[in-house]
DNA sequence: TATTCTTTCTATAAATCTATAGAATTCTCG
DNA sequence: CGAGAATTCTATAGATTTATAGAAAGAATA
């Protein structure tokens, strides 16, 4: 109840969250055992319950850890005073860098969060929505500034940015040798051009 | 050894693959039990082993079922005699339609295949590579035809198409009310424009 | 009907996994 | 040092899971 914890507790708790993230990322929530997590920490299986009430709680903490600061960064970008293009670049950079830095927890959030009970998913869903809505706002600014065509579906655009970043994020996680900056650049090019005002529509579908 | 099976066997086997796909898609490979699969088929847990040697073999069959005809369709498109733009549209249509039709097996292939042992993943990996390479070939044609800029990284482009389609595929699976044709159209627009020859580069990064 | 082949069932062995309880150890600080 | 708090360990109950063996039921055929 009283919220105070030892320094060592806090450190070990963080260590536990990282170990759980690592194991969940590798084996999935159900494929990972509490023994696996404990071993990665260097303690015994039973001792893990000093830091987590249950395996599921561990998953909840990992998911939250994976997404929270990444959403905050997005808020920051959205509120900042930059032109649309710069905001999009910053978003993609932030998204992909998050993957490379704390790749495992973010991956776990994306792949395993649906195994959490409904109540626990609510907070995550709110964070996710906040992220998407901020991104939609950026695209609306892009339309207003004339950089993007009026007919653009901002929801589609935001969702597509997230999809492209997550998909490349996965690839980055699997292959740490890839040139992050190169991918950021190419993703930004793709998305900027993909939604930009066009001179002439190429296809005409009745 | 002798390869012949009853009609009923073949039907039930297919039924079993679909049940497994459904359960794996919902709970993940490790989260799903053989009891779950059997129940979805309407038989008892032990009887499942009349159709699969092991749970893992079931996963292997589901993954293969999920990807095989979808790759064949891609071969067909790549070999066909259409301009680049039509091939890209056909690819995206095929990819997203696959998701809507046999969504579960394809989802399982994408999300759970890494839990297969290395040997079993080899065949899947070959199919996946064939898919990506065909797509890269289509982009090369696009460059040759002048529709795409020379500097385009075809590997990046193909991987991005796959990423966008998988990401929207997941969303489509989760929400069957979405307008498939609308999403196909918008994805095609995004990817066509994203890789198209531009008049003037917007950003200049040293 | 009797025979044989196919399909499903029941029961269970063996392994694993989560979570808890209480003992043992280590740390902190007067 | 010594008391109390914090941390980790051991051991285990209880539930679940995969896979197998052999009996039972159903279908096909002569």
C-alpha cells in the first residue's frame, strides 16, 4: 500500500521487466515460462513472484514500458512548432529508433498485448489511440498547409505510417546490422510522396 | 507409406487444418491446446492425433496452407503481361483478399511460423522469398518503364508493400466490416505515388 | 451376417507450469 | 554485534498439457 520501495528493489524490478520483455519477445507470452524469465535475471523461478504478482502482470508491465515514453515523444512532436514534413520525419525517426533501443518491450506490446485481460488492455488502448490521433492531427496540418491533397483520408494515412514503421521495426529488430538511418530516410520518402498532392491522377477507376 | 486416404479422411483432415488455423490465430501457437482444436472440430482431444503426428506438425500444415496459393497467385501476376501499375494493383488486391478469405491461416503463418523448427521453416522461407523476389521484379519493370525513379531500392519497396499489406490485413481480419476495396485503392495509391518519379526532391539531407 | 478397415473414444503416463508458503540468507542501521 | 527488514531460496500443491495405447463404434464389402 505505502508506495515506498528500496533502491535495490526498484533496480531489480526494472531488471525483471527487461528480462520478461526479452523472453516474451523471443518465445511469446504463452511460450515463455516464469522459469525462463527468472533464469535470464539470474534468480530462481519462485523468486520472480517477489516482483510480479503473476506472469500476466509481468506482461502488463512490459507492454506499458514498451509504449509509454514512445507515446510521450509523439505528443511532443505533435505539439512542436515545425512544418508538416519535419514532423513526419521526426515521427518515423522516433518510432524506428524506439524499436532499435528498447526493441523487445515494444515488440511485445505489439504482438502480445491482446493476451491481457480487457481491463488491462484499456490503458494501452488509450495510449495507442492517443498516438494515432496525434498522427492524424499532423496529417491534417499537412493538408491545411497544402503539402497534402485535400482528399487524403487522415485515418488511413496515420494507420499506414504505423504499419510501415512497425513492419520495418520488426525487420530492424531481427537484423541489427541494418542501417537505421537509411531505412528512416526511405520510409519518410515513401510516406511523404505517397500522400503528397499530385499533378495528375494516374488511374481512373469508375 | 502408401499415400492413399479415404475421402472422409481428407475432408476431416482439411477440417482439422482449418480448426487449428482458427484456434492458433485466436490464441497463438503456445496459447492454444490440442483440446481447443479438437473441440472446435467436434471431436475429443486424443482423436486429433489421428490427423496430426504432433501439435507442431499441425502448425506446419496451417502455415503452409496459409501461404501457398497466395504465392502462386503472385507468380501468376508477375509472369502476366500487364503494365507495372496494373501488376502492383493486382498484387495488393490478391494480398488483401487472401487475408479476408483465408485470413486465419495467413495470419498464423505471419505470426507463429517462427515457432517451427528450422527444417520446417525452410520451405516456408523459400515461398516467402519467392514472393518478395517476384515483387522486386515487378518494381524493376516499373523502373525500366520509367514509371519509377531510377534510384529506387527495389528490395525496400517490395518489403514495404508486404509490410503495408500485412498491417492492413491484420486490421481487416479484426474488423470484417471494413470496405476492402476502399483499402485496396488507398494502399495502391500510397505505394504508387510513394515510389513514383518526382519532379523535385523536397528534402536535402547532407 | 461376418469380416475387415476406418474413425473416434477413454484412460493415462510423463512432463511442465503457475503460484504459494515458509525457511534461509543478506542487508541496513542503531 | 544484533534486531529487524529486505531479498532469495527450496519445496511443493494443483492444474494443465502433449502424446500414446488399446478398446469401442461405425462403415464398407463380400
